[in-house]
C-alpha cells in the first residue's frame, strides 16, 4: 500500500531531524566548555565534568577497588547510591588508582596512570582538538578550533544508547558483568547488515540457532535509532517503532531522559527517567523490553549451570548441576566441580569411583554432543555414559543418548528430556541442583557388588573368600588414590576462562578433515586444513600447530584465553581448540572467498576490486589492527600479517569484500 512507504519516510525523517536538532542546540551552548589543559583526578576536588543541566557527568567513577572513566546519570538526591553508568571508556582495561589524571590536550583526552603510562581515551583526530563539552543529552564531544565535532562518545556505545543516539549496522552493544561491574559481560545485541536486530552470547558464531532474540526484520536497515521522544525504531525498515517512551510521562515542566540498555541479564530494555522540578532525583520506569523471562536468555547463567523459575515468587535463579558448586565471591564464570576429575587411565574400570546423577527436564541447545547413540531407555544411556571415559554428561531424548564433554553451556528447562551428570563417587546431595520441578537421584556402580558375588560363589572356601575380599579392598583404595594424584596437565582446564569455546578431541578433528587431507595454506606455526564437523555439518578451518609443540600447556592456554576474549567484525572467529599430549589444534570459522593475495593478484580472475573497494579493504585491515593494538582487553601485536597467507593465525580473507584476519598464536 502506498501510505506505508510514505509513513515510513516521514517517521524516519522525524527521528533523524529530531536527533540532529538536539545536537545542533547542544553544540551551540557556550557554557560548560572544557578548555585545553583541563584535567580531572579522583583525588582532587574535580573528578568529573557536568553537563549544563547537571544530569550527566563525565569523568572518574569508582568500580570495585579502583576507578575507570565513563559517563553516568547523576543521582542528586543521594550521592552515596550507585549512579547509572551509560558509557565506559576502554571498559576492559585494568582499573586505575586514585592518583591517575585525565587531561584534555590538543592530541586528545589522555589518561595518565599512577605508573606514568599515557592511555588515550579519545585520540586519532583529523585535526587538533581545541575544546570539549559534556552535553545535556549524554554525549561527550571534542571540538576543533572551528567548533566542529571531531570525536564523540555516541560513536562507540558500550551497553547503552541514549535519546539522540544511533546503533549503526555492523555495530553492537555488549552487556556488563553486573550493575556494579562494567567490564564486558557475556551477551550482545547486534545491528546486522541484513536489517535484523539480534541478541547472541558473545564469542560465538552469529548464526540463527545461536540467537536468543531477534527483531525478525529483513532488509537494508541502516541503524537502530532512539530519539529524544523515546521512539526506538529500526530505520528505514519498520514503519512502527519497537517502543515509544514520552507518552508515558506527562510532567511538561520537568526533564525526560530515555535510555535503551542491554542489561547484565541480556535483556534489552527501554528506560524513562522523569526529572520533576519538585524533586532533584528521577522517577525511573521500564517502558519496553525485548524479553520478559531471564531464562529465555542463552548465557544468562554461567558454565555448568542452568536457569530455573521459582514457582512461589516467579523469580529466576541459576543452579549448579550435581557435583558442581558456585563461587559466592565471583558468580560470573558459573559453577565448577567441587572434586578433582582425573578421568580414566590405562585399563582401569571407568566405573570405579564414579556415579551418575540424573536431572530431569534439562537440555543444552547449543552444545553439540561428541557422540549420539540410539538406545532403548534412559537407564541404558546412563550406564553408557558411566562406562565412557570421555563422557561427562548425557542427554536422553527421542530414543537417542547424546554424550557431552565439559563445560556445559546455556542449560535450559526442556520437557520430556533426562540429563545425566557424571560425578565423583563421594559426591553428596547438592541442594543447588534441586528445585520445585527438578528431581535429583543417583545411580551408582562400583566394585562392591562384584566382590560380594565372588565371595558368595567361593563361600565354601572361607580363607580364599577372605583373602579375595581383603585384596579387592586394597586394590580399590590404591586405585582411588591414583585417581586423586593425577597431574594437572591431564586436564585441559580452559572451562572457566573460555566458556564459549568448544573443546574437540584429536580424533574428532582428524575425522572432520579426513586425516588432514585438504590443505588450505601453510604458515609460520603450521598448516590449515578444511574440515566439516560431523555434529553440525559446519565447514571450518582447522589449524594444526607445529612450531609450538614444545610450548607448555599453561602458556598455550594463556594465549588461547587471550584470543578467545577478542571479538571484532574484522577478526576471524575462533570456534574451538584441541589439546591432547603434543597435539595442539585451533578451529576457526571457514572463509570461503580465499586470501587477499588471491583477490588482488590472481591473473585468472575476471573481476578485480575497484579503487573504492581497495580503500575499504585497507580500512577493514586498519580497524582490525587498531582493535588488537589498542582496544581489546589485552593488547596484541600480530607480527605475521601477510596478504598471501591462508592460515587462521595470519589469515586475511574476504566475504562480500569485508576483510577479516585472525590473531596469530605467538603474537606478542
């Protein structure tokens, strides 16, 4: 119908013009201008710069035992209460001490730490900075000598967009760890180039099956916009906004602030702050949220735990599986085993010292089982997992026994399923694993039954029976002690650090690559092979490391931890790893378009990139390198970036002329 595009155009124009109008008005306000040489320090009387209305502040705010730089809504009624942080600079950098200083110079905003290190907060300007301002709508801007904005906080949102701010295609919000911990959390909201606004756990492939919410819009959407009137809308694809805010407030004499935040629980909410002239504080209300149940969020709970809704209070809580406990000091990583898991060694009976706890109505929708076996009933599935050294958990559904390794991610309640968790034989009842609709029961198998059977069969010879019983008991205790004394290097130990990476066995990757048959390229640290995962039919690139075989497991794990924590649109995604003895392998997403050298120098190519496309390539490379050098939590120097490489460690690949490369193992 003709009126729909017309309405769409008018709504889009209204939102954009409203945003531009706010920016023009705020930029022309001459008061509260921050001049060159101005500085802030947590130890001084001036630790922040206020906006003209005093609603927003930019500067140092306390976090834990230190300070960081950000923007927050000021709570004027009670300064001791936690203010609402809407933006954080370099949010994954270490906290700084009270002796740090933030100074505005011609080169930008520079943070000087107690150790004397100069850390850029806002830099790389096209011209020299002349002044700055904290604007009334929450945007911190830096001007040149012609009063032109050369940097603004609105261009790099963290977990929040404010009225007048946009989330452009290809950008994303990342949740905080908690309301008081503003380091990057484990959930994201991405404005995709296909016009779909989607929520994913971080550090995971952005495919539809991994999403936990989407706007279900398709088309060339340019941005998600929140204007000052509280219209939250995708432009230009939706004629109707996702949410509207201002009509909920009727106090024309006060001030209204809208913010849309991806909260720590992974739910995207639109908030309205109504500042009345009669009160210095605001009335806060939630206008809209994309989800209402926290258990619908994949990743709301950490590793080896699942989400449950309490029937009496309708509140949600995260519960550990049997054999796991949570650290009350740091609950973010999830649950860990409260007993050593030394696995199986030699020809020893894998059932020795283990038992299986069953948890009804549970499933792991994202984790792929390493083995799927058709079995006739849940009991047989439980026995099969108990006898399998590699099996740490199993799920019986639709006549199949699905076996899993640790860690277990994104556990959800699911009807008509039975989960099994392998635990230490000495494990007692775990109260955190029980609930209103979750029953926990144990099935044990050990050598005592065999001893009794043999004792009865040899009852006629009392001395032989007695000797057999004593010998069996001694052997049992000896083996139990051997289990407890296994060395740390027999365990991979990456679960708590890289909850989003999948652990593969060497056999799995050998089968996926058909014995490393199709080589994609070879680099300094090894070769890359094309493979297909049997569990999902997903094509991947498997890098078999050769030059780091002598490197210690602890050092290698530290490097993988660093790589796994990075996520950027111009970096190839690390999906998993394998550490078995001297074998060390990495699993990356597969780039089907070949290397940069192939695109630029292949004489057989019929189409070559235009000059504009080549400039785009250079910018993509620069963005990725800038992220590694300055923006990620741990700074990484790549050391091995070459256009002709086709290895995941130094890959430069393209998909629709968007170039991506991987962090090299061995980078500094």
